[in-house]
């Protein structure tokens, strides 16, 4: 990674772990990351947020949520509001994850509404972008990612951009065991950074933390982190065990 950007390793636990299992995992992460110089975040299921919040409080591990509703309150059955998350100590929220986009058909304007609401409420947003295998094979990858960035950040002022982390997740590499080569991933990260420079400023772009997500494991984190524009990772399956997640945290510094 380059510049003064601090490495960031985030664990997305998805729809896994009971409360008890989440507490055990969080304790293992807290213990293993107690002296880490990397920003570490874990995002358990909504049901485990209160208990995990207690475990990570006053530690080096930040609490994240996997999604949120686009309104602060109201008749939105099944949704969880940003204010509910803040009450539990949530610092980050993952928005626009490919599973939300493709399985649950969330459009860019809905994702943008969530991003802007999170920032208004002083919760940091992790905006996920990425192309499908069909889009990549049709040479549409950069076009797709550009559209997701432009629309996802629509209405976000430069002064708030520091509260946004971008996560590039090629859809074809999530949970498949396939990983973009470090060079391919870095090329897309560089494209995203260049685009943010055009939309905002070169200074803002140089400070923007861009994560890679897509079958990140202990054995590939160092090669990914050696790239100029890769600042960390959004980790799925390998974040579900402390013994696989903590080596990725250490790899965030190239250790």
C-alpha cells in the first residue's frame, strides 16, 4: 500500500454464528489484535451486535454492521436503523455488498441513500463495488465500477469522504476460491483512486482507503498488501475463525 493510509482489515461474518459463537470469536480477535497497528473491524449479524459490542468496547477492534435501513425510523418491517446501530456502538456499516446488490436487488440509489444517511449520523461507510464475471468478460468491469462509485457517492461532500472506505469486490471472486491477481486488483484500485481524484481532488483520492474483497486468505494477504493501491481487505469466510483471521490482520502490515 502507499502513502500514509493506515491498513484496514475488516471481517464480514455474514449470516453465521450464534451470539455465543460470536462472543467467542470476538474475544479471540480482540486478544490477537491487542497490539495491532492495523485498523481492525468485525461485522457480526444484527442479533450478535449487543454482545459483541461489550467484548470490543475499549479495545483496538472496531464494531461494524453488515447493512442498515435507508431511514432513521418508521414503518419499515425487517429493517434496522442507523440510530439503533449507533446505540450499540457501531462505528462502521457495510453498504452495497454484492450479496445485497445481486441477491436482494438493491439498486445504486438505495445504496447511495444509505451511504449519505450513515455519514449524516457520523457512522463510517464501507461502500462495496465490483463486477460480475459476465461484465468482466465483456470488458465492462471499469464501466460498472465507475457507475457504482459515481452513484454510490452522489451527494457526498469532500469533507465527508474521509468517513468512506471503498471495498472492491469482484463478484466472481467472493466465496468461490478465485482471487483476482494482486496486479489485477491493484489496477482496479488504481482506477478507483483516479476516479475519486476526478470527482473530488487528488488529495482526497490519496487519502481514500480502498480494500480488496474476494477470497482473501492468510496465504494471499501479503501479496495483495504489497500493491501500491491496496490498503487492506474485507474478509468473508476466513474471518470466521480467529486462527485464519488474525494472520490476515498481521499480513495487513506485511508481517
